[in-house]
C-alpha cells in the first residue's frame, strides 16, 4: 500500500464520473424511491433494474442497477427510462423533475413553485463543478496533511444523494463560483473596522476573539476588527444603516486582506489552516438561507460553555474522538429607528469562531471529511477506494471495524449518558487517518445541529433566554431519531455502501460489524430501550429531505420515513447474497 501522502497528492477527477444530467436524475430517483414509491410499495428490483411507479402521475420508471443494497439505497447507472406506448423511452432530468413535481402536488395537496427552479440551480452547480475540476496539485511535504484535508472538503461535486436539490444555491453560478468549495476557492476576507461600542460579541474563552483581532494590524485605536465573507459584504453593502455608518466613520471599510481562507464543504465556513470562521450568507443553499440567526450566535457560545463537562468526560472515556468547540462570536450592532440593533446587519455580519484542527487533532494523523471518504463516486483522493488502494475484503473489514469503534460509542454515550444529541452526518465528521490510511480518530463539528434533551439539562436551559434555549433542544424521541438517522442512515450506511462497492459480496458482513459494535457498546455500558430496539432490527429513521423541501419546512421540522433495518441478528445470519427487503410504509411523522 503506498504512503498516504502519495495517495492524497492528486486532486484530479477520474474519467468515469457521471454527467450532471445523470447525477441529478439519479438523485431525484433516490428521493422518490425512499420517500414516495418505496413506502407505498410501488417499486421492485428485477433483472438488474429498479422499476418505480409514480402512482398518482401514472408513470412507470426504470433504471439499471450497478449494485443492490440491503437498505434499499441502490446504485444506479445510465439513463432513467419511462414506459411509453409499450416501449421504454429515455427520460431526461428535466422531465423527471416535472414528474416528481406533479406526483408531489397530487400526493400532498401542496404546491411548490420553487421546486423546479431549485433543481435547475442544483444541476447548474454540478455542471459548473464538473467543468472546473482542477489539475493535480504538486504535493508539499510540509503541507501534505492540510492540503489533503482541504482537498477532501472541496471534492464534493454531487452532494447529498438523498436530497432533491443538494447543490442548489441562489444566484448566478458565475457570481458564486469564486467562493465555491467545488472549484477550490480560497480568498482573503473583507475587513471592517467598527467602533468598539458598535461591536456585539460573546466568548467562552477570551483567547477565542483574539483570533479575529489578529487578522489585520491596521485597525485604528478605538475600533475592533470585524471580518466579513466578501460575498456577504457585497450583499449587505447597500444597507442604509451600514452606508450611513460608513459615511460617519463609525465603520471603516479596510478592504480585502490578510491570510487567504479556503471554502469548506458547507460553503460559508472558511479555514485558514489555524481557525474555522463560520459566516452568515444570505444565500439559500439546499434548504435554507445560511445566516447565523441571533439565537444561533449566542447558542454556539452557550453550548460551548454548557457542554464542557460532558465533552471532557467523553474525551476521557473515548480518547479516539473529540468535538470542535465554538467559543466566540462577533457581529455588528447598528441600532435602527427603534433603538435596537438592526437584525439584518446583526445576523448578516455574525461570525462564529470554531476551534481549528490543531487544538483537537491526534498527532501524526491527517483529517479527511467523512463525506469525501464515503462519496458514491471517487471524486477526490480521500475516497475510501484510495485509502484502501486495492486491499482485500479482510483488510477492508478490519478498517471498517476500527472506524466503527471510534465513531459509534461516543455518539451513543453522548445521548444516553449526557442527553446530548450530536449530529454526526457525513459533513459533520472528520476521519483522521494515520500514515497507512487507517482510522485513528474522529472529530465532530458544527454545534448548530447539536441539541440538548431537556430532562438532562433543565438548569442550563432555564438560565438561557427562551429564544436561545428553545432551538437548542429536542425532546427525547426526536433527539433519538436524529441521532440514529445521522449516525446510521446518513453516515454509516453511506460509508458502508462505498466499501460494498469495492467488495459487493461483503455487504452483509459489513452490517454484521455494525451490529457487533453496537452489541459491544451494550455489553460494556448497558442497553437502554432505544439501543435494544436497534439490535432487534426495528426500522431505521431516514430524514424525508424531499418532502421537507417540497413543503418548505425548516430542517428542525423534518419528518422521517422508516427503512428496513439490516441489523437484526436473524436477518444478518440469513443474508447470503444481495437480498432486497421491501421498504416499510411508515410515511412521515
């Protein structure tokens, strides 16, 4: 096996990636299968193809399969076809989107005039990303881990394969491509010098705000530095209150400068090799505007304070894991006519400081975005096919067991022992590998999705303003659904699928390793009812991204469909081939 530095040195895209047309069509088909046709038993696998009916629209669709999945998350290949006049005719992504639009309108009684436009936006983004793939970068031994990490963050060309508009962004792709991770964007920040009394900030550690202050050295006395995402500054620069403050000299535009920051997979979180800065963007990405609401700004710092004992306990018990804290925020507080800070500016310029990798990263390891490791297609050098590099099935299973042992126990203990709902989906976890590409540590990030179960944190929540405490909580049932979905359906199942692509006969054995890791946790730390139900094979919750987007709900209000679980011991014991269990008809909740 080559060294990790060698295998991660290139960012060139392989030649066998799907077209934007096929990628968008396959993603739509994934969503329809999971949330519409599957639960209504309007799908079947036969003769190497998936047949899927949209019963209200009266359309029968067909696509060839590269591989079937025990969870029903199959791999498609080639064009989608529809039955038409006794024959099968190819359906392009636009027509498939129109069919989905019609089916959902008839199914829900709800109209969504934005839906087709957002799918088109997602298609444009995928096309732009495919066209802008970079040439291989010359490796620099001094920067190899950082280069490998940033390359993994910027390799996601297609996005979430169970979201109908995974790459949708408002605006012209030519405008936002300068800031897009898929094209390798790195750029200086825009800096404002703001009179100290017009700055609002909180911190759990005073050293955290020093990260912001050190970005520039030309800040006049009596002013504080406020970094801004250049895209967001262009959006807000014409705001009347900001224009007036600039004219008065209360705010000084210092222009772009300082160390370049690279765009990470979330687009609005940037990294300069030392610190992550999470900016607001008044841009819709997938579901919603990506701005830091006032309660999220305060909530990040409040969670960093409140979680300190729990995170210390988890780090001691599970030393192969850590959580990146968010110890500070800063923003602009210009008062409007009512004497209170203008919300558009307060939230629009809010920046959250997240710890850099050096504070938590195990020595000698290279962090890689889990979504890049698990991608359906090998779009970057962090992909599991590159990490394993031809390893046999036994070596792949050993790698998998090592990873599961790092990932699952701390997430379960966080929930069961501390009432802490982590959100370990693929974009919120970094897989830190050693020089041989083996998992050595996991890092969890993004406190926005981290929630508290009220029964465990009554005193903490009571001490916070209701507008901060409310969005910071999930009840126990919703919290458990979120944990299981993010951990097992979004993360484990997708990385398992990428491994099964390399070793198709090993899928049941890979799921058996998941069950064994869960059982080991139960044997060591106890088996609460939720975990017992998982081990018994109850259906798994999958977030209904298609229906959530269609009904324009907030992510917090997302429902779930229930998927057949491959975790039951008797199921695994009898699985000898690519069985395809039916989806349950649980619908959304």
